[in-house]
């Protein structure tokens, strides 16, 4: 049975979509959330990274910096001030079937999981520890010289709940030059990073990645991001799990 809160929320969303103001409302809420989460990263980010590294390496997994986390490490020598999550890459082949249980036992909470309905393949998982979001991006070998990961974005015009119940979310494939990973210093602690970090960042953000841009958009830069034909969905069942008290 739908609760009164859920009914009011859905009614408000439908009204906002009909009036054409839903994207603006979402953008405003996301800015407030991002501001709060950026503050959490500043306070607890290094502690959370160390915890992720400890938990995963113990399981034989190599977690490596990607996207905004890698950019901050390479360019800023620290966290990007306005970054609101920690981006971790994991080779899909290294992800154990019981990864969620492993993370839960170590105090993490699973917040989101995206997957393909056709085969159940998981693309992104977001965990949270000490109020810091950590996104796991699963990479796979695309060819002998390239690895890739697939990400999802908000629906073109539907709110996330309606999108999830209908045609899902648009996808992009992001490629990177195949490389080795080695431990490198980040704020006094050694973490795994790609040895071809500059090549990766140029592909992720364009050749001008060393120039800070707060509201960066892939549409304004030549990147390795390309549309992917299969849409993704958010798993609403598995994320109901909570970390043990």
C-alpha cells in the first residue's frame, strides 16, 4: 500500500513534470545534496578511501582511482573542492558475487545499483560510509588495447521512478587505454591509480583537463564518451539492505 508521503511525492512530481519545471527542481535539490556531500568528503574522504582500499584488497580486488577522484589526485593533488562522491574503478572480472555482503559487513550501506535487464549485468554500484558516497564503476576489456565502463544518466524527460518503470535510463560507454595500476601517494596514503593517468584523463575530460571547470560538460569537450544502445535500470530490491548494527 502506498504511504501518504509517497502519494504526495508522486503527485508533486507529476505536477512538476506537467508544468515543465521538474528538471529545475531536480537541479536545485542536486546542488544542495552535492554541497552537503562535498563537505563530507572534505571531512571523511581520506578515511573512507583507506577503508575501501583495505576491504577490497583483502579480497584480492584492485580498486583504482577514476573520473573526478583521479582528476583531483593528478591535478589538484587532493580532492576537487566541489566533488560530491568518490569514483572507484574495479575490473568486472574481479567483482565477487558476494561483494555486497562483504561491503555490508564492513559498515558500508548500498544506496544504488544500476544494471541491464537483459542479462542482469551490474554496471554501477554506490555505497556509503560515514555519509560519504563511493561509486564503483565496473570496467571490462573492450579489445586488446582498451578497457571500458558503461554509465547511466537521468532520463531525457521522465522522473527517475517513471523511467525505471518504463524504458530505463540512457547509457554511455567510456573507454580508456589499457594500462597497469600502481600505488601512488594521495594525501600521505598509497592508493592504486592507472599508470597512464594523463591519457585516461584526456579521454575522460578532453585535452584541456588540467584547466579547472566547475560546471564541466562532456558536450563542450572532445572525449572518449559515446552513446551505448542498451538502456539501464535501477535495482530497487537489493538496495533495501542495510549495514548490520
